C-alpha cells in the first residue's frame, strides 16, 4: 500500500483540539481537507504528521507552537487611542476586526484590552502559542 509523501495530493478528515480538549476545527461534517503535501498550504506539523500515512490510516498528532502558528509575538500587540475607532464601533474584549496596514494590506486583529482612552489590538493568529492536537484520517492519495 502506498504511503503519503511530499508532492502527493491528499484528502484527510481531521479534528483539531487544544490541550484542554476544546475542539477548534473539524472536517467531520464537511468534505475532507484536500491539499498537496510539502506545498506549504497547511501548518508544518500537520503536513509532516501525514507524511508516511497510508489510505485508511488514522492517528493523533500533537503539534507544538513552533510547528503550528508560532509563539505569541509581543510586537503584534498594538495599543491605539479609542478615538481612532469609527463612531459606530464600541470596542469590546474579544471583538474581531479588520484593519489596514499603511500599505493597504488588511490584517485581522482581536481586541484584548479596553481602557478609558486606549484599546489593545492583537494581530497574532488566534492559535499562536498553543499546542495543537489533531485526530487525522487519511482518506485519499492522488
């Protein structure tokens, strides 16, 4: 039976969990995830976790932050004046927004702190700094 290797297109079903068991994503009620191994389309630890699997294989892969979304970067926490927000937005912790960088590139941020005059925005990926656990089933190699 052939094993998945770099360059293969694969289809997998997966459930992604945090260390406390919280599920953050799953393909269970959707089509399997399809991607090319080694092409950089998924986080490195997910990619390498599938390499060597055969069709029908299932396994659990634990991926540390450096093989997932990286560590939390303090330089991606930005404090802004409340007055810079549009009048129709009342900043609240946990709120997700799109902001534009000076070059016009959109960036997703989450409000992590709200003070009287200042709001702290976090541009880190929501899963940065977290160890991720994936239950993976390889369903197809093309």
